[in-house]
């Protein structure tokens, strides 16, 4: 049994960075950018513009919530994966009905599994939309997808030369890139914006999740079998960071274009 405290703390730090810090940074940045873009669109073109420009992302956002809620055994009360907002009508909360979709669910607060599931349900759209973007990359731009897999073949020694070499063999028609960019825009605008309720829901399950990863990491480290576990987690997070980095770039460019367009319109 390995009782090296330094190694245990090192592995806990790596897992915490992979599973908590890096995802949170992307979640926060994507939410801020896309929420800001939606605000400009709503003010300039009306609330329906969010639906028209981000309907795929909205659908994936709510579907991700729904799938995770079912997985964690929550009771599904009401679902609308896509809807038109009605700002002149009041919603169930007494405020104007601006919702573009919703998944209302309840859970047994004495059930640890269901309670912890709230973390995954709350942040599910980030990972659901990221997986769809990853799938679209594999389908439309396979050289880029191949480069990403080459890059993370050894997650602790990233193969950037192999990544660049794979991109150098890109001979896909321009129309594929155009389709990829248009779909990415729609998914980014509509899918990556977590609401205040999503964040509140996630906090409910955070303690349970942290407890699990601490116990598992310490147990595997003490048993000298943490290497494969750490490799899988690191590989997954690097792939996630690559695709979310792409989504972040798309979101940033979209935000800048929307801001510039409305600045020109105002003047």
C-alpha cells in the first residue's frame, strides 16, 4: 500500500484541475460570452432572434438536461425542448415568459445519487454540445479529428507535431468547413449559455461529486493503480478543452461581430 502523502496530494491536485477547475473556466467564459451575445440580439432584433440563430443549440441544451435527469433517476414533470418566447405573457414564476425551452424535474432529497446528479444535470449542456461538436468534427473535418486523437495519444506528452501533420493533409471541400462553422455558430449561440438556475442546480450536487473523486483518487493512489485512471481523465479533459476552446473562439468571434453590427446600426 502506498501512503506517500505527496503523491496522494499531487494526484488529487491533477484530478481537481481536470474535473473541476478547467471545466469551470470554460463554463464561466462560454456562459458570459453567449449570454452577452443573446442580450445584444434580443435588444437589437427581438427575443425571437435567439431562437432563429440558435435553435439547434437550444434543443441540444435542453436535451442534455433531460438525458442527465433521466440517468440520475429524477422525476420529469414538464419538458419543452424548443419553444417560442412570449415576453408579453407571464410564466409560472410571475415573470415575462422568455424561456426558449425547459426541463422541469424533481428528485428525492434524501437520495444521495439523485442529489449528486444535480451537478451533472446543471452543466450537461456544456458537455452535450461539446460532444456534438466533436462528432461533427469527425464527420465533416476528419483530418482535424484525427489530429486531435494523435495529439492526446499520450496525454502527458502531447504530440503537437502529429497534430499539425494531420491538419496538413486536409483536402476537404470548402463547403464542409462552411457547414461546420454555421452549425458551430448555431450550437454555440443557443447551447452553451447556462442559466442562473443551472448553476444553482449544479451547486446542490457539488459536494457529493467532490467526495466521490477524492475517495476514488486516494484509494487508487494508495493501491498503486491510479495511472490508468489519471490517463483516461486527462485525455478526456484535453479533448474537451480542445473542442470547448473551439466553441469559445466561435463564441468570441460571434460576440464581436454582433457588437460591431449593432454599433454600425446605431451610428
